[in-house]
C-alpha cells in the first residue's frame, strides 16, 4: 500500500513542505476523529490541467464512535463527480457541509474542510458520519463537537497542525484517556469522566470545572508555554507516591491568539511501574552474572592456594589447568554481565580467551602470536560457555604441543554461516601424526573438547594436518539449531 507521502507526491504533485504539513496532520488527527465521533478522510487532487481526480491520502477511524468503513480505502482514486462535496471545498476554498445518500436508507453527513498552508488549499479533510438522529447529545458530545469545529477552523486558517510540536516517544494520549477543555484564562470549562478520575488520583477531589488548570498540579507552566508558543506541549508529572500522569496540551488558536486549550491526560502510573520493573530485572540478571564470575574467581584463587602447597609438579600442573579452564568460563560471565541479553557476540570473547592462554605460555624464547579472523555472530550464553572451554583447550594444545623448538602463529578463524558456526584453530607448528583421530585421544583436553562438541552441542570436531604445509587445523562445527537461545528468532513466537 502506498504511503501518504508517496500518494501526495505521486498523485497530487505536492512538494516536500506541503507533504510535511499533511504528515504533521496525519500524526495528530486521531484527536480530531475522536472529537467528532466520525471517520476522517483526507483527499488531495491532481494539479490543474489534468483530469483533477481525487486521491484518498489517509483515513482515521474514531475510537469514540463506530466507523463507517471497514475496508482499507487509502490510495483509492475518485472521479471528481463522485465526490462533489470534496471538489466544492477545493473550489470554494471554504468548508462545505452536505448529506450524501449511500444505499436506500442510509445517508452520510459530510463536512469537508480545506487544509490550508500559507493561504493555499493543499488538501481537503472530510468528516463523515451517519446522519445523526434528531436527539440532543450529551454535554460531552456537544463539547467535543464544538472543539472539533474550533480545530476545523484552525485547519482552514493554517494554524493546525502546529509547527515545532513536541512529540511523545510512546503513543500520544487519545481523547478517551481523559480530556480537559480550558478557556483563555486558564480555567477548566469541561472535564471528561476519565479526566476527572485522573485528577482525583493526583488529589484534585472536587470542583474540577471552574478550577484553574495551573492549580491541578499537572504542570503549571504547560498552559502558558502552549499559549505563548502556539504549539502542542507535553508534560509528565510523577508524585512521590509514584502516581504518574502524562498531559498533552493543544492550544486552540484564532488568528494567532490562544482562545483556550484542550489537555489530554493519561494516567501512566502502571506503565511507569512496569518500565521500572523491567529495568530492575535487567539489572538483576547482570548482577547474577557478575556474582557467578566473582565466585569462579574465588574458586580459582582457592585452587591456586592449594597448588602452592603441593610438592608434586604433576599435581600442581593439573590444578593450574583447572584454574585456566575456570578462567575461560568466567570470561563468558564477565561479558554476559555487561549486557542484559542472553546472547553474546562470541567474537568479542575470543581475545580475552587468548589472553587466558597467553598467560600460560612460559617461554619467551618461543613466542606465539595469535590472530583472529572472521565473525562468529551472536551465540546463546550457555553455548558460549561450552565453546569458550573448547576454544581454550584447542589454543592451549597449540601452545603446548605445536611449538616445541621455536615460536609460531596461531590463527583463529570464525565463520558464521546459515547452517551453523565453524571455529578453526590453525597453527604452523610441528603438526600431528598422519591418521591422528580425536576419538582415540586419551588426554583430558581433547576428551573435554570431544564430549562438549559432540555431546553438548551436537556438533563435530576434527584435527587434521595443514594441507601442503606444516601445522595442525582443529575444526569445530556447531549446527545452527544450537545457536538460537530460548528466545531466539527461529522459534515460533506463539
Ligand atoms: N596443535 C597441536 N599440535 C601438535 N599436537 C597436538 C596439537 N593438538 C593436540 N596435539 C596432540 O594431541 C594430544 C592430545 O591432546 P590433549 O589436549 O587431549 O592432551 P594434552 O594436551 O596432552 O593434555 P591436557 O590437555 O589434558 O593437558 C597432545 O598430547 C598432542 O600430542
Ligand atoms: Mg591439551
């Protein structure tokens, strides 16, 4: 479906400034639909010298009443004779009203209002509703319709939509949230029942009508600011008891003078409470990762203390390795503690893992350098922990066994494909014997690697000599099914 700017440019040849004016209107016209209890339709027409067909740029349904149109209408093109009232509003350059028969027993009341910018009519806004039965409406209905008429006149004078208007991050309050009508002196003329309830929550318990808006506690300078700047102003107040209210003030203008305002008020206490809860949940998860990391560090220091008391070299080395394995896991928790996500960018933890291994390279006579290539993408926390242990073992093996005489280079190659993740550790050392099979390896290192990769991750591991050179390639493959967390996007949301 074409968007409003596309239709306005394409069909009606409107330029950017004019399109923007209409977009500003489309951002706030829910307010007008609600005030008029009616559908609003925005028409533009082809420039002079053409067939002058009309195009429907937008449609807004009221939340205060029932819509006449269930279908999506935007983008439809009409012959001028099929929308005579709209054409009349364009031609006469003033608001026109009329009754249009639709079907045998239904007629629609149409009010067509020219939308002007700098004195030029660039579109026509039509309010369409079923011909109302001859009954006097409630006070609320009458008030809303009068306010709509004031906005309609502002549209004609080019005073609405406003310029440099403040906008909310979230949805703007709608009329149903609560509406106050304020006069030019800042006194409340009318308050909708929901507005009365909201005021009640912030302590204004009686005499809302006739009270000064500034005395309600809803942002005392808001009205003054809206009157002075002749544009919509937003304010949010939060009381010590956490009751929070957003107010959106729309000044009513007449030739540059503010003659009053409407203020939409919305009780956002519950919304803000949930915002705070979410923030604290994130913080809790981070805190837990942080504590896990600290606990792992405590375990490491205990093992180190124990190692110092041992006289057997073998036992000391074994504890040293355990310390290293724990360090690899704590790297993952350290990273998880930085973000509230369950996934982490695995590439980012490769460097810290290299550092863990580097610390154990004992001989400066055999320097080993490391390079990281490619990107592993996002990996769930649990898988990252396993992969961190696996990668550390492979790096440690390269350091321990590949370079008995002189130093060399270890390349870590990461490759994230649609079907999975490949992690290769390539060294240019002495290599492994022909026919080496990981399945036969009895060392603890490769046993951990094999059981982790094949058992836990459902992947594959192999060690092969570098083709046509010296050194070893250790390749780990993890299928993509393991690379999406419990909240991963591959899972059906329902
Ligand atoms: N990159 C490599 N270059 C040369 N040989 C290797 C390489 N990786 C592994 N090996 C060989 O495979 C053997 C098994 O490795 P594994 O990690 O299982 O045990 P380990 O390193 O000897 O002991 P541990 O890891 O338990 O300290 C090593 O002893 C080594 O001979
Ligand atoms: Mg090893």
